C-alpha cells in the first residue's frame, strides 16, 4: 500500500481525483478543475437572499432557453 503522500503525488501527476485512485469503480474525474469567470462569479453569490437567488436562477433559465431556441432555429433553416 502506498503512503498518502505517494497517492497524492500520483493524483497530481495523472490529474485524477483521489477517490479514483483509491475506490474501485469510482468515476474518473480531474483532480483540479479549471473554473471559468462565470462560475467564479456565481460561487461568490452565496450570500444572496432567497428572493435574489430565485431572480438569478430565473435569469439563467431564461438565457438557457434563449440559447436553445437559437440553436433550434439555426438547425431548422
């Protein structure tokens, strides 16, 4: 059995999660995930009120629906 330090080095070298190395049938996931600008901003919104959180979610839902409609329209024409 390798030491914890060796397992961590292996995870870093192969960019895989520790659970992937230690647990049978664990899904392969990257150790470090690059977070984009939008995700960073969203993670900083944890202190919003429930009302403001609902408003942000509504805006995100609307933008997602708009994007899907554009994609469908582009595929039809």
